[in-house]
C-alpha cells in the first residue's frame, strides 16, 4: 500500500516504489559497527538531517528540505541533544 502511495506522491515506477518502500519501512535503522556511520545506509549521527532525506526519498527529489536544520547544539552528556527547535503556531503567541 505504501509503495502504491510512493508511485503517486513521488512519481516512482512500481519497481522503484517497492525498493524505496523497503528502505523507508519498517522504520528500522540498520547499523554495522565495521562501516562508517552515515544515514540512510548505516546508522545515523545526531547531526544528520533525516527528515530532509526522508522527504527527498518520499517525493523522489521533488521536496528536498523541510527548512529546519539538524541539531547543532549538542551536549557533552546524555541526552546529547539540546532543547527542541522552537516553533510557535500562528495565533498561539498572541493568546499567551
């Protein structure tokens, strides 16, 4: 079913849509400690912009970014990521 959606949203051929669907689903991150870390082929670093990669694969390159960069405010200790990126939907701030 997801592969069929990829055919329409990304313009993939049925064969390519199945290959992309197998890469994106199930949502499992493979990792081989003997290989360099790089998303989407072997784990990921905390600074990988995985949403951009997902959008690009999902739309077959028609959408390549979400305009939100990866975290750059890493901490030295757990949980390693700084605070979430700020986002205030329009209208919320005015009502606070």
